[in-house]
C-alpha cells in the first residue's frame, strides 16, 4: 500500500491552509499590530508551509528512493534527515526573529499555533478522503479441476 495519495492530498490541502493563514493572519495581524503584525503573520505562514512541505516531500522521496520499502534504513535516514533539517531551520528562524523590531512576536506565535492546529486538521482530512485500497491486486483463487 502506498501513502502517496494521502501525502499528495495533504500537500494540496496544506497549500490551501498556508494561503488562508497568510491572508487571514496578515489581515488580523495588521489590524492588531500594524506592519509588524503583518510581517509576523506572513513569515509564520511561510514557515508552516515550508515545514508541512518538507514532511510530506521527505516521505514521498524516501518511498521513491527505497522502492516503497518503509523498513529500509535509507527510508528512515531520509525522513530523519528532513526532520533534523526542520529542527535546525526552526531554531535558526526563532533565534534570528527573536527581538526583531519589525516583527510582532505575539502575532507570530498565534499564527504558528493556528497553522499547526490547522495542519493537524488537514492531515486528518487528507487521510479520511484519500482513496487507498485496503488490499493490493487481489486475485481469485483457481478453481479445482473436476
């Protein structure tokens, strides 16, 4: 069974979520904190879109490279490598953004929390709506000779 339909659907829904969070977050952020709120919401939405994409893309790439064998050490290496990349990017981003005068930290935090909760909903919807067969290429048993 391949997870590709679920992951591609999650990527599609994640893109829609990131766009909605960017638009709504920037409007609310601007109304609450002016330009620093707008910048915070757009950066948070972009970061969440990047992290969502890295997760799904790493699993799709790992499945392709290992010919669909999720038990392969290479599969785990690719997925773990992407996870470590996301961790490093997150740390660099938060350290760099800490204390920036042009960014409202509260709008950034709320936007990230809303986007992460939204990504959980997106993953559940993608899992529920993906059409993945329960069995693969089932064949009828041969009829016994009379």
